[in-house]
């Protein structure tokens, strides 16, 4: 019988684990390289410039947690500040070049290791890497013989300003015959690519939603009458961090009662009152990919009859709007239908009166439903992707797009035109939807949403979700 010693078995296992890690690493590196190649393919020729984010000062010598610029991360997978990615395309070759911080043991002792220039090509799959402090030394050679510069035209980033400065110097130089003189908007290329999510992007969004699901369910089960809104916020964000999310996708909204009628209410400082509703709009990121979920639940654990009547009608409208999603339709179609449905809800409950056609045409509903039906979602909670084509026509849905659907009504407490039983109620219901070849997939369907589901969740122990 053949016998392997424990040492051999142990080391074979280690080698196998290292091999799996290597395969995973190569696959990850290939994803970003493929994205860069897609951008290069759409460029006529020239140099594309993408700067990283900087650390942002919070106060004096303290800083906010670092969050990478989304387009830069999409094409590099690099999570450090003070970096610049160049994509260079000519008739002869295409290549990617990264400027980044060089290794600095003294600084790294305070803030952690830098990747460093020497490791950048091997780790990130770029063709060349240089010290960011030598940017203006290397730029003239890199920009020479390129007529076009692809940049974010609206950016005031200091590295883009350096690129423009060098470009102008080359343009005015008598020794250089070809230099950048045409500036094109790079974001239009990248944002179209970001519209269609790759399988691994969808998995990251699903992971973010699964964490957000626990947080919303814990908040429903918290029995929060008498508690401060920020106590619920703390519970939600504790779960985000406990489950490994590095960032909140946005500032959490916990709005009790009439506070829900402030659309971006983030004070979260009032006391939650028995009998009120509580609107929670909160979502986390997973590896930079966002979730964005809103649920409106009863503080007491049970909806009143008026709350239930309003909630069920908004929920029914949301369900109908989601059912329309499929390839080939447009967001405008969903918007138009949401306006018709919510106007009808307001007519049914005596909040508005008059012919529905006139109310919709004159947009009377905007007093209580002032925003859109949803937005793109991905690397940014409001993904910076287009809704229109270059000719002004509406962009049609394709499989792989992810968007939110969030119908709502906001009925202020001091509005005497509203029947008394509905004053001070704000309800928004928001889910994250993936467009598929067959139609759609509601990625957040497991988060309690019907009246019965929410009331049942309110009876549970919040510790079940910790």
C-alpha cells in the first residue's frame, strides 16, 4: 500500500490552496484587463485619463474612510488613493499605464502597506507603472504623438489638470509635431459599459442585498417605540459591519412619522412614536457594489387601517410596475405608468380630486410624488449611466441592467388638503431589479414587504438577525 507522509500531505494541500488562489487572482486580474480592452476598443486613438479618489479631510488632520472613485476602480481594481490610470491607443499598440505611490516604509508604518510601483504590473496586469510624484516627468513622452485626450470633462482633479498643463505645453512646443488638441468625454464610454452588469457584478450586488436584508429585518423586529431613530440606524449599520461590508452605500435614512416626508432625511434624531410608521432607506456595499432598499413599517408592529389602506395601494402599484420590466422597454414607460397608478391611489383615497387625465397631464401628483420611479444601481447607488441615447431617444432595457423601483407618496402633517387620517404619513417601497432575457428578477424579494410579512417580522426577536 502506497503511503504519503503527513509532511507531504500537508504541503500538497498548501500547494493546492496556493494554486486555487493563483487561479482566482488571475481571473480577477483578467476581469479588469478585459474592461480596459473594451474601452480601448471604443477609442479612436489617443490617451484616456482616469484619476483615483483622494483621501478627504474630515477635520484638521483626520480623514474620512477612503472610498475609491468608481470608474477608476471599474477599470483597475486598485484601492489606493493618489493614482492615475492611462489607456494609450495608437495604430501600433494599445497599453495601460498606472501612476501610483511608491513604497514608503515611514508612511506605511502609520497607514499600512502601499502596493508600490515595482509590484503594480504583476498584481494589476497593467503594462507599465511609474511613481505618481514623477507624473509630469513621464507625461510628455506618453502624450506625444497622440491627438486626442479622453477625460472626464467636468473633473477639477489635480492630475487631470496636470495632464492638461502638459498637453498645452506640448501643443505650444515647436519640437513636437503631434500633441493632444482634441478633448473627448471619457465617461460616456465607461458609463455605457457599466450599464450591463457582468455575472460577478450581479453576485456582488446580491451579496450586498443579503446583508441589507438582515439589517431591515432586524429593524422591523426591534420593537422601537420610544427609541431614537439613531438607535435603529446603529443596529442597521452594526449588521452591515458585522457581515463584512466595508461601506454603507449611502447615508442611512431612519424616519419616523412625518419625518418620512423629508425625502433625504438623515438627522435620525427624533423619538419613534407608537402608532407612527417608520421609513427606513438603507443599504450596504459589498466589494464596492451597492444595494438600495426602502421599507416602511409600523413602529408599534401593526398597521392602522388608514396606514394599511395607503400602504397596500402603493405596494400594488409597485408590483404592477415591476411586472412590466423586460428587455426592450424604457424607464420612461415605467415612470409614466407609476404616475398614472399613484394618481389613481390618491383619487381613491380622497387626497386628490378631478379627472385623472388632467391630473396626470398637469402633473398635479408631483405635490405628493415628486421623484422618479427609480434609478440605475451598481458601483454607485445611483449609477452614473445614461437613460438616453446620443440622439435623445430613450435607452431601452437590456438583460444585465440593474435598477431600483421605488414608488412613494409623501403626505405632510400640515397639509390640510389631505384627509386627516393620512396626514403625516410617508411611504416608500423600494426593491432592486435585474433585467433578464425573460423579463426581470427581483433581487430583494426576500425582504419582508407585504403587510402580513412585515407584521410577522415585527413579532420576531431582533437578535435572530445578529
